[in-house]
C-alpha cells in the first residue's frame, strides 16, 4: 500500500482528507509562509503548497505520496493573513464587509517515487454581505476564527456572513480541494474511491 502523508498539522485539512482516505500520516512541513515581496497571492499559494509538500517529504526513508496545501485570501490585490487576535479578526471582517474576497488554494501532490510534483490551483470567490459591528463581534466571539485566513470558518457559522460563494470545489474554501486531490491521487495510481 502506498504511504500517504499530509504535509500539515491543520485539523481542518486532516478532517477533509479523511473524506477520501481513512489512513494517512501528518507531518509538519516547517515551511516559512511569508510571501515573497511582489508575489501575487495566487502564485504564493501554489509556491507554498509545493514548499509544504517538499518540506514534509524531507527525511522520508520510503516512498510516499505527500500532500501540501496552502490558502491565501486576497482583497483588492493584497493578501489577508490569519488574524491571530480578536481585534485582527474584527478588522479583517470589517474590511471584507460587502466586498468580494478571493481565496486561492494551492495543492501539490509530491510522488517521492519519481519526484514528480502534481499541482493544482483553485480560486474561490466569496461575496461578503454587509456586516454590522455587532454581527462581527458576535461572530468572532462565538467561532474565534483566529487561525483562518479571512477570519471565518465556512464549515461553521461563517457561512452566515456571505451573500454567495462562487467555487468549482466547495472544499477548497476550507483549505484542501478534494475534487482536484482525488483526481491527482488517481493519476498516481491510488484508487479513490
């Protein structure tokens, strides 16, 4: 059986991956997630996904399929990072209120048997509805989305913040595009389903 490694310690990505495969290993990739100056958010998401797959593959003594994924939110051409604090989350959501935010999710499946990198980039457009300060405060207080780009969890109460979502793959917004990943896994010989 092919060893499958998720190059992430994210519980969100692990929950998603369990939809496709029951057993896999998680390894911290040790990747610096800082964007390169002048790097477009979409390019950065794909570069970081590749770096995470390669970082998680370091030191593996046997063959494996290693998954790297990264997501960058973009508002008006600038990247929105993880807020890290209640104040940061409130400020991000206030900036996003009534506006479209693009979420670029990069994916890399690294096959250590031949070194090939299979990649995919998904862009999801989210239109936030106009949000009041009290709605933002209630939302942040309830979900505490401090480790989420864009300051929301669409798999939870965050869905109430939107007018609409335009996506080819709804799981990409959570952080791991399963439609593309299932295709890449099949291309490397892993049976899904």
